[in-house]
C-alpha cells in the first residue's frame, strides 16, 4: 500500500500545507507505510500559488521535493490495489478523482460534512483552517517532534485563512486561536509580520492574466444539470478591469473552455480593510436572471457595482458583497441547493 494524502483540487495554501504536514504526521506515527502528500495540480500551475511559493520557501521546503499531479499515477496504484487515500481540506472527491472513492480511508476537513465516506476515519470540524485540525493532531500526539519550519507552515496558513485571527472576518474559532498560539511558541515567528508577508504574496498577482487569475484558486461543481465554477480572485474588480479591458470576453472564454454554464468570481482584497466583491457570469440569460435574483435576495448583502467595471448585461453582473463571512466554502452549498432545485422545477 501507498498512503497518499491529497488536498482539494483547488490546491490552495491550506490544502497544500495540510497535505504535506498530515503526511509527515502519519509517517512519523507509522513509518511502515509510505506517506506521500499529493498536490493535485500540474507542477507548472504551482507558480500561480504565489503565497505558497513564499511560505514553502520560508520553511526551507523546495518545490522540487513536492509531489504534483504528473509525478504520481493514482490510477495505476488504484488498479493494483495499492492505493490508500487520505483526504484533507475536502470530503467530496472532484470528478477527476471520483473513481478512487473506494480507496478513501481517512478525512481531515473543515467544510460541511457531505457524509459520502461513512466507513472512513474522520475528523471534520468547522474551524477557520484545515491546518488547525492537522496541527491539533500533531500537537496532541507528537508535540516534541514538530520542527520549527513545520510549525511555520501551519501557522502562516492558519493566519491567512482567518485573516490574522480577526473576529470581524467571521472565520476564526477558539480552536484556531489556541492552536496558533501553540505554533507561535514552536516556530517563534512574530505572527503579525508573518501574516503580512504571506498576505502580500497572496495578493501579488501583477504577472497574471485573466485566465491565470481565474484558475489560480478555482473549483468546479455540478448540481442537477448545471455545471458551475467558482474562482477566488485577489484584486478589486475595478483593478481587474483596468488590467484587462476585455474582462467579459475573458470570462466567456474561460467558461467555454471549462464547459461551464455558470462562472462565479469571488473577489477578495484588503484596501485598507478586507472587502469582498462578486462577479456572476452565465451562458444563459434566463439562468443569469434567476441566479442574480436569488443571490440578491440572500444574506450576501449584494450591491451592484458600476464604477470602474464593465457594463452589466444579460450574462454578467458585478457586486460589492457586504456580508464578508461568505467565502467559497460557505457560498458553494447555497449555490448547490439553488441549482438542484431550479434544475428540478
């Protein structure tokens, strides 16, 4: 058997760090079984994760030692009956990995439990960062073995996911806060400085075009007969428009290439305070009308944006999102329910 610890298909910082550190933890506890952390994206896409480039480098872990999609043949391991799959930062396999569902043995996640793997060992809890749950296991079972660099990886991730443990961002829990304090004692980093450095790199998207911005932190889903994707984009819509005057055409091209009916971009940035905006793009004008009506009636707190953005149309709309607690993790189940209901009506 080969134990593969895999984050979600978006391969954001939380997924990558959780996979690396949980694989390390499992290997330390049971060296008889090989544990590999898999980052399920092509190696060439790693450059899009600018905050991960920085934090892994700061922890002394070169990308040449990371395992990417092309480095490991999951299908061959599975066919040979040798795959033991551990999921971190998700509890539903993406469509590219659905065939490996019977190999899932354990889950560590902070998203809503979809109860798809009742026989797997599970740690699922709604904390601000999956790295908090990984760190909790390490600090409980191997407190003396955790190196400073490993603590730095986990701490930087928790700080980023919880906006530096900020209550007003609506993402931090008591467990995130307590775990972060214990990690600070191990790595001895100054948390505000670490957060500022990681956040700066996350928002440093100067070299990325629209397609790169959309795929940098992207997940796709299917609900009913609707295929939809949700991207996290780290700059204001007005800046994005200035960077790419053909933004709407870029949204159209990206959705066509991905085979999407609906594409949503959740824009998040700090200038100087944390803000959220939302882009809603649909192939069908009727689908767009229903979706925008639904979202505007929800508790997202949407207000149409006009200054510095392309003109709204029957296919695209731009909003300021005043309820900043809605990250993709919280919005996706709401979208899923909406698309399932409207598909059946």
